[in-house]
């Protein structure tokens, strides 16, 4: 049996495993974890129910793998988006836009991650801690470059993550269509550049 943390050796196996994760994203996002059924995941993935157990031992295993997978995909998306940015503020803007686009493509992300708190608190915390770790590293570089104040980078990391999280919830998850208005992006950038005070 292939453990959930390892990838299948064949391209076909990797494709099947990915199809199961894509199906699980829809099922767990639309249905509470307790009511989600493996049979529905396999139906949407287009595979036999027995095939599921080749890749995952149970429902909890695929759920936890999904949380980790979505986090990895999002972090890779953000890294790609900000690579080559000339300064920290530009990185923040590009990262915010990339995050909002990702949420638009994965509208079940919020529901899945929030369920994780009650299914496996360690996995839930790890999801955010991995983001914070990368954020701290980037902010530390910005401190060295004189672009960011030398204050608690842990606090800054979670504060900035919270901004993106709630902007995405309000203007992507709660909206049926359309992108995030540019004045919303401008408000966030104003906050990052000037704080809460008016422009001097």
C-alpha cells in the first residue's frame, strides 16, 4: 500500500492520486467532514472504491494530506508570484494578488482548513506555521535591506497573513463573481506603506 506521504512511482498512479485529492477538495469543501463519504470521493475521481485504499488508508488520511497539499500548492504559487520583486512592498502586493487568485480557484480552501482545527489541531496549526516560517524569512531579508522595521517578525508575519486571509474571505469567498476591487488592494498597500495615519 502507498502511504499518503509518498508519491506513486508511475505517472498513472500519480494522476490517480491527484484525481482523488481534487475530488476530496470538492467533497470536503461542500460537505462537513463527518458526512463526507469515501464513495463520493471515488465517484468524483472516476475510480473504483477499492482504488482509494491503494493511496490512502482512510478518510482522515486523505483529509490531512489535502490540507498539506493545498498549503504546499499555495506556498509554491506565492513564491513564484513574488520572485524577482524589487522590494518588500511590491512582494506584498504581488503575494496578495496571487493569494486572492488562488482562493478564487480553490473556493473550498477556507472551509477545509477550518475543519482541520477540529479533526487534527496539529495539522491545522502546521498549515499556518509553515506560512509564517516562510514569511519570517522574507521579512528578515527586508529588515537587513532597511525596508522593514526591526520588530517582532513573528507578530508581523501573522498580522500580514491575517490581512490576506480576511481580504480573501470578504472579497472572494463571500462574493459570487468578479475580482477584488482595486481600491481594496490600494487600501491594504496604504496600510502597509503608511500605517493607519493619513498620508503626510
